[in-house]
C-alpha cells in the first residue's frame, strides 16, 4: 500500500507533469475549437460494445460479461465511426475516446505506450485521403501555434522549443522507406527529420481501403512526429462494401460473425465511403512538451506489464 502512495505522490508532485497538463489543456481546447469550426459534431465515447477494433498487433483481451453477452472494452471506435457517418445527418464526427489496449510487456520501455490512453478520433463521409491529411496538417499547425502562445511559460520551464511546421508535410511511401531504412524505418525517419511527416500505404486492418486495382496497396497514412517522437496518428480511407470487407476479414483469419451488426450493416448496403484517423492525446502532449516518457505526462499512467496502484 505504501508503495502505491509513494508512487502517486511522486507523480503528482512533479512540476513537469503540471506543466504538461496545462499544455494538454490548451491543446485540447485548440482541437475542440478547430473541429467545431470545421463543422465536426462531437460524439460521446463508446466504452463497451459487442465489437471493437481488431487492431493489427496483438494485445491481451479486455472483455466484460454483462446480461449474458460478451462485451469488449473499446480499443478504438473505428467501427462505430463508420456506422455513425452512414447517417446523412452526421457527415463529420469526432470523439475524445478512451481506449483500453492491454499491450504486451515488451512495449513497457517504448516511452509511448500506455494500456489506457485517449484518442481524438475523427471520420468524414465521402472524403479522400488528401482532404483528411490536409485537415490534419492544419490542425497540428493550429495546435502548435496556440500552445506556443498560451503556454510560453510552461514550454520555457520544460526547455522546449517547438516551431509551427510548414505545409505540406513531407511524404514517404512506407514500402520504399522499409527497403531503404529497414524494419525500423519509422524511427529512423523520425529521428532524422525536424518536421512532422507522412508515411503512406501500410498493409493493416481489414477496414482500411485497399486499392481495388492494385491489391496490397492501401489508401492509408500515418502522421509521424519528428525528433524521434514517432507515430502521432493512424488513419485511412475506408472500405465499406460487404464483399470486400468479407474477403479482407477472411484474408486476416478474422470471423465475420465477430463483427455482428457492423457486417450486417455492410451486407444491407448501409455503410458509406469515408476517411478518417485518430491521434493519441498523451503522445501529442509528449511531443508538444518535449517529454520523452509518456509516463510523465499522465498522473495515473499505466505502462504495459506494470502493477497498477491507482
Ligand atoms: P492506431 O489506430 O492503433 O494507430 O491508434 C491511433 C493512435 O493512438 C496512434 O497513432 C497513437 O497516437 C495512439 N496510440 C495507439 N496505441 C497507443 C498506446 N498503447 N498508448 C498511447 N497511445 C497510443
Ligand atoms: Mg498506428
């Protein structure tokens, strides 16, 4: 018990944490303002559901049983986002969404993985990747601009200098980058660049849009922070047609039945084309603050494989 008190009091006593949280407050206000101006409607988060994001990496299962049904704790709201934008009245949505991902222990020292974190998750009906990527560039520039203006004192205290980047951000094809820099291409590029950049075309989850003419090529993207801070956001255009989704689930060894009403919506022709993405709030704060360890930007940070005290 004493160990718990010590740990929490250490975390809460940190002036660096308080500075990071004030930066977080300004960043979130800036994001909310931007989304509102752009006409996005904010949905409240879904935290338990019969379906969730299958992810493209393996985590421990987080489930609860309720009223005779198996529910997953939300890993991301991607499937709910696709369903929501199928409404003609909700073409642009976003959610400040708590995600639980019981990450494997080896990620404990990554500096950027928590087992619960918050994602700002967005989706736009009938949009393509250019529109969404442009929007994200403008959003990040505004956030940096607002944080520099409002939180000059905190940035100075943390010894952080951060410039608003120029747009458009550089782009790299992930396959070419892998061939040139090896498996750790994201980290290599992030370390060598001083501007945020895009990595395009990743083979991953079944819902990211695969080019129908060029199988194995995906209309998706990651936004990556420079200076070694690594991945900021993942997103993509989405597939929405039943036959395509069904084939891609089968290719990934995933069962259609595990996606219940989502796949029924697809089969009934109710899903629509969209594009979107989500960025982790704690990772944004880490980058803005120049604090390397994600554990230092959250008072109740939970690192993979750790024993939690609160
Ligand atoms: P994903 O769609 O899996 O890439 O997740 C979307 C975004 O959430 C990522 O780009 C990160 O910014 C953030 N994120 C993902 N996993 C974690 C994690 N375990 N801890 C903190 N942030 C995360
Ligand atoms: Mg990702």
